[in-house]
């Protein structure tokens, strides 16, 4: 019982310390943002209510996390990298399965290089307003190319799978019918004669 009480007290103290540390960090972050805004000349006197409202708006608009353009760019980058990774995986699986892949491994390497360039451009223009940001447009182009590579690899895999599975189906049906007939015959022979 004593161990349980000490454990609860210890957890309470640890949680309190974490909360206090987070509050201190949050306050220092707010103060540093205010100092930056003061240095930029956006605020004249931080004590006035209007200045506080302006500082809150300036802090929110200055933050990347509050920018919808930044978030849209991050989503586009993520979609692009997922598509490039999926294309590379599909080509590796097709190659390992013996499917004809042609020059797709080289195309995937070039696609990864293009994705790195488009990613850098997207990171550079993440804060620009408007829908015509070149970084997002390039990530979409790379994503479309990666999806095409993935589709080609999947079609290649599908072609060899059909060749392997098609002759197997009649054999499986025949074997299943023979096994079912054997089970029925064994069941009939085991019935007691009355």
C-alpha cells in the first residue's frame, strides 16, 4: 500500500514539473515573438489593447503553422513522396517476381532525384500565397509520374500472375472434385451396416 501511495505522489510531482516547464517554455516563446515584433516596428506600445490585438494577429500570421499555404504545401510534399515510394516498391516487387520491368529501376532513380528537387522548391515557396506556387505544381507533376510508374509495374506483375494462375485453375478444380469424391466414398464405406 505504501508503495502505491509513493508511486502516485511521484507521478503527481513529475506531472507538475512537466506542466510548469511547458508553461515556462510557452512564455519564453511568446516573449521572443513579441520582441521580434517590437524590433520590426509593428508594435508601438505593447501595453495598449490595440497593440495586443495587433501582436496576436501578427504572431498568428507570422507562424508557419497558421498558414494554410504552408499546410497545403506539406500535404502536397507528403503525397508526392508517398507516390514515389510506392512506385519504387512496386518496381522492386515486380523485379523480384521476375516480371519484365525494362528500364523502370532507372526511371525510379531519376524520379527520386526529381522528387528531391521538387521537394526543395516546395519547401522554399511554402509561404507564398496563391495557388500558382511552382513548388506545389512540380510536386504534383512528380506525383503523377510516380503513379504512372506504379501502374506500369503493377500491370507487368499482373501479366505474369495471369500466366502463372490460368493453367492452375483447372488442375485445382479437378483435384478439389477428386478429393470431395474420395471423402464421400470414405464416408459411405465407414457407415455401419444395419
